[in-house]
C-alpha cells in the first residue's frame, strides 16, 4: 500500500462543502472517490465564483483527487445502475435533506439488503432524527443556531459569523472520522452501518469551554473580541508598526514572557502570579503589557519572544500565508495542473504520515469527465451499451 485508504471505493453523492470535504479527505488518503453528479448541472458549487477559464475555483479546491460521472437518479434505469455500482463499493456518502434517498428508493435500509457491508454516511443540517430533521440548513444557519456566533465578535458588539464555513467543515471532518471508524468495525465484523452526522450537532461538539463555563458559572458566554475567555495574556497586542499575537498559556510561559519584555516585577506581583489572578485583574494588567509591546516593531517582538520560547505570531493576511516558509516546507501550498483552468494553487494534505502519505494526484474533475471509464470499470459495459444509456438521458 502506498496510501492508507488504497483499495477503498467511495460513491460520492455530495455537493457544495460538508460532504465534499469529507470525501476529499478520503481521496487525499488514497480512496477511489467517484463523484456522482446530476447531468448538465453537477455539484451546486460548480456555479460558485470566482472562475478560472470557466471553472469554479471553489469547486476545484474541494474536489481534487476525485473522478466525476453523471447519473440522473430520478430515472429507474439510473437507479439500477447505481445499485449495481454500490455492490462493488465500500462507502456511500450523501448530504441530501433526510428522506431524499428514500424517495429515490436508495435509502440505507434498501441498500444494505443488497450489500450488507456497505457503509452509508449521511451528512445533513440537522440529522436523520429529531424535530428539525426535515429543515434545510446552510453553514450560516447552523453557526447561528449552534451557539458559535453568540461567542464570536468584538466585546459588546454584534454576534459575528466565523469567516470560514466552519459549520460545513467540522461536519465534513466528523463525517470522515465516522466513516473511518465504520471501516474499522467492518474490518472486524464484515458488517457495514449507517453514519449519521448533523452539522448542528458538530457545532455543539466544538464549543469546548463555552459550555463548561456556562454549566459551572450559570453566566451566558458573550463575544470577547480576540481575548481568550480564561487565559491571560492570550490575544493580539499593537506593536510600533502593526500587531502580534501572544499566547502565554501557563505560569512558566508567563514568567518567560515577563522576562522577555523586561517586566520581571510582574512575576512576583501577587495580583498576577497565577492565571486565575491574571484573569481576575485583567483590566489592570492589559494596559501594562500593551504599553510595553508598543515600544518595538512586530519583527522585533517576533525575534525576542521566539528566543524566549513564548508562543507568538504575526497576524498574516492570506497572501502572506501562501508565502509562509513553514507551510511551504510542509507542502501545505501545492499547485495542481487542471486541464481547463491551468495551474491552480490550493491547500495541501495536512495529515503527515510516515508510511502512507496522502497526496494530490489529480485535479478536480470536469463534470462527467469519467462517466464512460467508470461504467466500463465497475459494470463492464460496452461502448454500445454506454451510448444507449446516453441517448436515454441516463447520464
């Protein structure tokens, strides 16, 4: 094996972000991902700009390493083809509204009768159970409902949506984890299962200390700007020419920080000796630190704090992120050659593995690019049979 998921075949019915992100992770790790799209339209995100030579940059960044075929699952013959393909695959991933696959006659209960080993992953806004199950959802909706917006934003300001589509992305991550867990279970038992992931559930799961703080104190957490809710100092400070993020997450780092900024007297000050005390006396402490940090440039402080072993970093804009030497050294910015769009930069594979490193081996597919070869490979159809299916509007 050259890659960890080599030999795993995935039928990918997903579109936009949450589902495609999950299948992208699997494809990066070597799974064979067959993206099944609606003829003539395809994944909704193919219509999301910006475009490069008519190809969506959004789509290309999430659908690398996959092959695309079209199949009109509203037609009975297409459904039969899908069932035949499913018999030879390991995983099905879909992110339709719950009940959609059942209406097509392709729900999990029906599929597992034909292939008991199939792993069926469904990623939706609210999951396949509960009173909200049939409601539609997008990232912004679950960010709002899941609580993360209520703790994001400037202090005393309006609630703010997190920039990246974290509602979709976390659901994609949890879906991939669920699928991998189901593969391990099947390896032991031979039995497949349904993996049901809800975007709203995932938002709750990542709230970390916000829920803990509320349960313990009874106080509803609110936006606090860039300040950490319980660690001090853990926020950006203005320098002579910009800003720098400083994170002294324990008392040892606090002492190193005080020495680095030549404020050793703060180490033994009874008001600031422990993190709870620093948090309690934050209004007194922050101005002292802020005045000191303003004395030097960002670059000066980066060198000083790095030498002292205090976690810190510049607030990079996206252009600087793509030039960051650490990210470049770890191949986190890669360039892929797309047949239509040409050279296209995208994030690399973040999971580094010593024996089975994932990689980007192919660009995102053009709509239906691989329909013929997939039908030949999986179903052993002839050119004549494939042509007849095309005339019938099956794909």
